[in-house]
C-alpha cells in the first residue's frame, strides 16, 4: 500500500490480515459454494472488535476514525467482501443512533451490541430501492407505543439481526417527510424472517426479507423525531459509501495480488506471462486504478472525519471504487485465462463479489445523479 499509515493503523491492518488469512480464508471456498453464513467465525471477529469499529469507546466500541476503518475494511474485503459487509452493516445502522438518537438509546443499543451481535438497516422494499422515499412500510401511534407494519427486502444480516433500524412512514402521501426511523429489538412480537437471497456474490453474508406484522415498540424507540427518518438514512448512507469504496478497493487489491503471483508462474510459451507487455500493461492499469480508488476513498473519509461536507466525495469514491473493482476483477479473470473462469481459482469469486458494490447503498446511476446535482447546484 502506497499510503503512509501510522503505527496503530499498521497494527490494526496486520491484525485484520492475520485473522482473515488464518480463520476465514481456509473455509471460504466451501462457504461460498454453500452460501453459508459462518456465525462462529463472525463471533471470532466480534472478539477483535471488527463489528464495532466506529462505535465510540465510551459506548464500548473500538472508536476508530473513518480513515483507519477504511484501511481495516480494505484488508477484510481483500480476503472476503461478504464477511466485511456483514460486519460493517452494524456501523451503518448504529450511525443512525449515534448521530440522531438519545443518550438512552445510544447506551442501551451499544450495551447490547458492543460485546457482539448484528444490526440491520431496514430501508429497501420491493418497490422502493433507488426511490427509497416511496417506501410503504407504515407506522401508527398507539398511546405510548408505535406500531409498525409492512415488508422490507434485501436486508443484510436480516436473519441474524439483534437490533433492526427500521424506516417506516406515517403517511405515504407525505413523501420523504412522512418517514421516521425506529429501533426494533429482535424480541418484539411480530417480526417475521422471510426469503433468504441466493446471491451471485457476498455469499458469506446474509440477505433476506423481513416482515413487520403489527410490531409494537415503545415511543422511546423513535430515533430523533418523527419525519426525520429519510434525512437520517441518507446521512448514514453517505458514510456507508466511504466504507463501500474501501471494501471495493480491497476486492480489487486481492485480485491484483493474485494476478501478480499467477503471471509470474504461468508459462504457456515457456516464459512467464508477466514478461509479455500486453499482460504488464493490464497489471499497470490495475495498479493505477486501485491507487486512484484508495485516494478518493481516503479523501472522502478525511472530509467526513473533519466534519466537512462530504456527500459528493463519498458518492465519487463509491462510484469510482466499485466501477474500478468490476474492471480490475474482470481483467483478473482474463489474466488467469480459462482458469480464471473456473471456481477452483479465486478471481471469479472476486468478480462476483465486486458487482454488488455498483448496486447497493445507492446504485452507481443514483450516485452519478448525486454528483451531478452537487456540481450543478
Ligand atoms: C446483497 C444486497 C444487500 C443489500 N443490503 C441492504 C440493506 O442492508 N438494507 C437496505 O435497505 N437495502 C439493502 N439492499 C438493497 C439495495 O440498496 C437496492 O437493491 C438498491 O438500492 C437498488 O434498488 P433496486 O434493487 O430496487 O433497483 P431499482 O431502484 O429498481 O433500479 C433498477 C435500475 O434502474 C436504475 N435507476 C433507478 N432509478 C433511476 C434514476 N432515477 N436514474 C437513473 N437510473 C435509475 C438503477 O440504477 C438500476 O440500474 C441490498 C441489496 C443487495 C442485492
């Protein structure tokens, strides 16, 4: 890595590397084939704090800054992006509470999550993905409670979520102003776990439908105030996009390292393919793209950490890094030739994992819209 890391960052990256190489990597082929969620491995990750990297220390988390988290996420995703995504979803969900929640909410959620567990960010519905403001999951006030009703789809960690951050509307006609966010603990009666997705990639991560059937939560579980939900979701996603960019960079870095090793060994005409300029230039282009993605990612992370506006830069980082990861992993398959297309070699998985980063947390078309709006404002 060409960036200068301080000693703490180096130590954390080394810890992430050792954990992923020793604990997770040996099982990836089988877990990816089966699409299995390795709960016991996640629990080992909890012991090292990978699920609470951005939770403040006073709440029992690790309390890292955004640049350091990005370095660690890159390292986790270099080995398995699905594993990294499930862990980072906790940060996405908790940031809604950290930014807009009451002190009571921060304490009660962190007390439960800091020792280990999963959170979900339940925004998407079957007919409201890119257009999240059109969601239909509803809530009504009933005395000292709120009652939540409706389906959510594609929810990461859905089956294993201990605490769900659920976005619902009081009145679909009110558009985004009708949306509020609620903390819904898994014990609340009426939470149904629906279909689990059989996905192209991220197969070590769980993605499923959830249904909230008259789920009653105390009024104290409302995050911030009524009508704040959409703003809160968009703010969390800004931050999440930086972490998406870091993970996409990690996928590409992993593919790049695979290619360097393979191109020095593979000798179809008696000499390593790395001696051909055509292959060298693909490797050089990979290095250029990865370095550029890492730079825009850390620029957005730095802005976010400094308290500056960073929505546009987070969208740029997410879009650039995920498009880059798709390009680099596709080229990696090319460098491996026929073996690149085989499941026995690692690069086709990286290509499958890379694709989702162009889609979730706002598709890259929506990101370009955000960037264009910011430029033309
Ligand atoms: C593995 C996985 C994990 C996920 N995890 C979560 C999660 O934890 N929580 C959560 O809430 N959601 C999650 N999602 C949902 C994800 O964020 C949505 O799938 C995504 O936002 C896109 O929404 P959609 O699938 O409805 O696509 P659509 O909105 O139907 O878009 C379809 C296509 O149309 C394009 N398009 C749509 N509108 C426009 C426009 N205005 N201009 C230009 N192009 C447009 C899109 O870019 C896309 O190419 C996850 C999805 C997956 C697959």
